[in-house]
C-alpha cells in the first residue's frame, strides 16, 4: 500500500502544535464541461495514495469547477447591448466581454480605462465579474470562463460526493485569485465553502493577557484559500486541487458569510466616509 505523502510530511497535524500540512494533488487532468469533478478528484487522490482523513480540507480552484459546470462562453456568440458598448468605450475593453460582465453583475462599483469593478450577483466585488480567459483551452477559440452560478452550492455538492466515497467528514473550499482595495497583487479568496466556518467568530476568546476579544472575526475560509494558492500557483503549474490537514474548527457557515453588505461597505463611500475628519500633517 502506498504511504500517504501527507503523513510523510509530518508526524502530527494537531492544530494545537501549530502544524499544518498543505499538499497539492498530483495527476489532475484537464477538466471539460460535464465532467464528474468529484470522481476525478477521488481518482487522483487514490492514485496519489492520499486517503482523506476526518477534518481534511480540499481546496479546489474555481476554474475547474466552472469548467465542469459548463460555464464557458464563446465571445463570438455574444451580442453586446448599447449599454455594453458605451461602457466598453469608457473602459477600453471588448464590448462582448463587457456584455457578459454586465449580465453577471448586480451593480457597477467603479470603472476607468482598463478596469471594470462590479459587484457580482453572488455578492463578490471584483474585476470583470471574475470572468477570465487564462488556463482556458486556446483551441476553443475566443472563449472566456464565468464563475460558478452558486459556488457555495458547488462546494456542498463536491463535499457530499467525496464524503460518500471515503466515509469521512471533510470540508471543501472553492478558491479564486482577486485583487484587494488599497493593495497591489492578487491573493486567493474563498468563493464557496462547505463543512467549516467560513467566518470564524472569535469574540469572547481571550488574548495572551486574558483580555476578551470584542470585535475579532477571522476570514477562516479566505485564509485557507490563500494558503492553498501558494502551492496551486497562478500560471501553468496544473495543480487545481490542494489538500490541507491539521486544522480544527467548530460549526459551519458558507462563503456567503464573508460578504460585507453594501450598506456597511465604507470603502465605496470614498472621501465621503471621512470628509469631516482632519488629518494632521
């Protein structure tokens, strides 16, 4: 029997000693519309000798989820509206792409030449509604990939299928790379989650000096997504699934819990949020 590579990595994965194992899943094939993604992941786990344990987390790249769910769109099939053409002229983008962005968006948050930031109908605020063409088969022509229709539901389905196969309790996070307000660079975030608390409420916990935390909530699923992104890579690495072992948690909430309601989002208010506050030079 093949020795579990994750077990080889560390003799203990108890979160109390701070040990976390992050293992990319080798041997994942290219994913196509209609593929049984959970079955393909399970087959790759078996080939690698990686039998999931209770409380393991499988982080799955959004792109393979979207591909399996058939979220590919050929730009040649898109007829841009007048509104899409107006916005495209303003942001200097393909009107067909802008049409798809507007269809996926609940609102346009900001735009300028080269940038179109929207609030996706699922609540995420991100560029181009998350629509992308990287790691999409070039032979398919001018084709782009949309986000899953409901990433939390996708994560729940994948979790259920993997738990049936292995008879253990696992969690699933669907991650993607996105930019952040006021900071350069992209990081992995959780678009979907199942089986763990996406938002970890630490209010009431004690710090090192016994003071109770009053406002601390941790984006637990986002931190997991970012950790997995370190080994997934962003280019041609071909590692869309990562297994994490060693985390402990209580309770469950999906990734929708991470979304700040627009009414509470001070960033979109810009200078208006602090117009009456003077900053000493």
